[in-house]
C-alpha cells in the first residue's frame, strides 16, 4: 500500500531523471505532488477572428503557418517567428527561446494558436502562443484548465499526468483530518473531493468548494501550531536580568530628529518587556519609512548598555551592511563605547574569523548580519536580544534556531507589511503586537498617478528628466523574461527598450531574483552610488535598502500586484528631501482593477489600504494571481481568504476547548497532521 510519504518514483513513468526534475520543484513524495497546487485557472475561449482582436487581448486563432518558422538571435535570446493564415486574415507570430517549434510545427497544417495580441503601430502580432491540435483544444474548452508553477524540465502535462496517478495510489486520502461536526459547522467539502477538484475542477463552483476546504485546512494547522509555540513561550522564564538604562532617555533626546508619539509608545512597550522575567516576543508593525529601525537600534543599545549581547538579522547583505553603518554612526554621534560587528555571507577569511572571535568572547556587544548569524560556527557569550528585520522573509523555525543561540533571548520581529489588526492577531498569534502608525514629520507625501499604456513614453521622458536632475528611478515588471506568464512586461526586454529610448548618458540596470547573490549585491551597490540611474527590477527590491536619492517608482502591469505589495514598493521612494512619485501603469480593462488601484492613488496609509483592499476583494479571486505577498502558504492567501482564516481561528478555539491535547478519536488524525506540519510546514512558511 502506498502512502503520502511514498516517493514519486512509485508512479508509472517516473524514473530517477524525472524524479530529479520534480525534486527541483520541491516535489519528492506523493503528498508533495498532491499539494503542488495550481497557481490559477483558465477557461479557454472559442477561436475567434484575427480582425476582431485588440492589443493586450488573449485570443485563440484557428489557422496554419504560411511557411516554415525562422529563428533569429538577439544577444542570448532566440526569437522564433512566422506568419499565421486564418481565413482571409494573416498575423505575425513569435516565440522566445523555443527553437524546437521550428521542427515540430508543420506549415499548412491546422493548429489552434492561443496567446496575447500585441499592437505595434497599425500592425498586430501574436506573442508566445500555446499551440494545440483542434482535437486537443476542443477537449480544453469543456473544463477549467489548471496552470501550475513550472521549473526547468517540468511541464504542465507531466504534473497533470502524475497527479492523476497519485490520486489513484493514495488510500490515505480517504481519511479526513476534520470530523463531520466541524465540516458541517463550517460548510466544508470532504478532503478527498477537495484535493481532486483543486487539480481537475469540474466547474467554478467545485473549484470554490475545494479551495475553501484546503485553505481552511492550511490556516487551521498554522493557527494551531502558532498557539502551541505561544503556549510554550508564555511558560519560558529567562535566566538573565536587564535593567532600565537612564542613559537611554539622553540618547533619545540627543537624536537629530524627534521621535513620533507612535515610536515613543512602541519603545516604551519594548523597554518594559525587556526588564520582565518572561521572554519577550513582540512584532513591530509599521509602514516603510515609519521609523522602525531607530526603535530597533534603541533596543540593541539597551541590551549593550546592560553589558550583554544583542543581534539584528536582515534578509540581505546590503540591508545588513546599511544597518551596520547606521548603527555605528549612531553610536559615534552619541559618544558611546559599544562594539559592533558585521557578519554576512560576504564577510570571509580573516575578517570573518575576527568577527567570530569578538562574538564568542563578548567583546562585540551588537552583532548585525544576515542568516549567517545563526550558523553552527557562531557562538555567543550572552545573547539576550534577537531582532529580525523584514521578518516575513524568515521562517518561524529559522527565528527559533536564532533564539537558541542565547539563553531564551527576547525577540523583536519587524514588518512593513500592512495587515488589518483583526488578521494580524491571528497571523502573529505567537507574538505581542506593537504598531507605529505615524510617519516622521517633514516628509513630503508621495505624488501618485494611475495611467494607461499609451502614457508610457511620457513616463519614460519623466524618468529622463529626473535623471538629468541627479535623481534615480525604479521600474518594476511582473516577469523576469518573456513567456513566464500570458501577459505582462518583463525585466530583460524592458531594460533594452529603455536603453534604446534614453540617452546613453543615463545608465539603466536590471535586477531579478534568479541572479546570483553577488550579482544582486553588485547591482544594488552601483545603484546606491548612483552609477545606475534607472533600475528595472522584479519585486525583489520590495525588501531593499534605503536610497534617499530615488524619487520615482514606476510599476508596469500594476493590477497584477497586491495593494499591500504596491504600497511597500511605493515606500522605496521619497525617502530623502525631494518629492517622490509613484506611477502605476494599468494594462487591465477590468473596472475592479481600476477601483483597486484608485485606493492607492488616494491613500498613503498602509493599514487603511489593507482594510479597503480586503473589503473590495470580497470572497477572493480564484482566477487571478495570489495577491497578498504576505506569506507563502501553499494555497491560502491572507487577503483573498481573510474570511476563511477567521473561520479557521474560530474552529481552533472550538477544537482546543473540547480537546486541548487532541487525544480523542475525533482529532487523532488532526494531531498527526499537526505534528508533521509543525516539523515541516511551519519551518518552510515565512512569517
């Protein structure tokens, strides 16, 4: 009998090579495969007339290739081109990096081509279409089609075929972790039905029921696991004693700016927690630019002035280095004798050995770095405070590993992700919450605008004017290279377009998540030094460094991003004395997309934006891209599925009140799933 833990090699046709391809996508077992959920769904349309197509429209065309496809090379890109004849109409077609089509597609043979129509001047072309035989396409018209995230070598047909095989092999699917009374109370489908329908939905209603059930399960396990973590924390008492430091009031008074009331309130909460015998675990929430970092620095100083050690962990080398420079500058200005070291992956050789020795001996009171801070070779003398910056980039288990380096150290986690408090209380159930809901005085409000694609050349001229004034700009695209999603601008091509449009003196660089860490660091360093005036990037810069000289953020295909994500991107500009600008290019024809972007256009309060976004979304959009960008749940989405999350929180209350240890027959399988989740799922979930 096969179980969810059986390797994918038990499936017919899956040998070691195919298993290695699945492994690159994180799929090793049948359970992994069944939880490799589609990212969205497509309802295919009947083939239409070329003459009726419009720019940006996804359309299907029935026709044949006029002649054999040709291939041309531009730098590292292979562009396959041809012409489709359909009735009396003809339309050019192109694909990127798909040279095999030259051999597989035959001229004068009927196909269905489905892709995005692009207009250049008066001419239309079909870009990166999928190709089907008429028979294949007719089958697809009958059902919703699942779109899976794919990696190199992994195809949609491989995933679909293997998921069907796994469903036939797994009798464990018949066991439901939720008893009937819970399913009935919350109107939830059976698990077996849900897992089948999420991959192969019969219709939109079946898809909605399956998504609701699987999102509920994921939230429930998450909430139960967090409550277990918090229960343990409430029982923890540390062995050290921290005293209030009167000198801290003098440090605050001598700052070159006045802390806001919100910053002072949060600092007092942290100061009080740090002097208690119980271990502190506090979330500090605040918009980008609200002043969380100085509050963190004050906590580091308080620990250091108690002659103990404190550490702050940032998600990137560059941000860690910027924190290091900011903290050492503060110490210098205040005339304090506090030793600080930097420890990141790029600190190597003698400098690394020196840093490790200072940490182990206690000579270094404050340690600033990346995940390198909790590696095995790092030994602390007396670590009493751990701070993680942009904390949703680190997993719960990563934070735990860091905290184990000390003697039950206090923990502060910081987030710029705006989440309504009702949801934050659930999501951060293991933490106490502080909110910095004021911006520092004197900062100019960002000027926002939503424009259509026709305004793009004007936007580029504006970027040019800002560069000529000595300022810098970001341009955000949803894709790295052509063909990743059906529609959207991509970093690689966009960079080339800008370089052609702008004068050579204005240097345009690009950045994306597939680049090596040293490449990303080099690009960001050059941008920091203004050696690059315009940086084209994916949302990898969402968690970025402070570049006060950056004044413009332009986001292409803005409706494809969540509002919380867009708001964080907006916070990357206008951080200096100059006016900041935020330009959203809306390529969607949808009225709801325009209404959502208008929320950002009219508000600069992250928490109010999150609240309105939540209200406008309703029960969620199963056909769109997951929007929140807050957590990496496998199927649940914090903003889209907020109502489901609140239901799961209520169910957790009910279950724990009935059977806190989950020992009864009703909850025995739930306990088994929770144990697996706590050991594996929670470790991989960044919150």
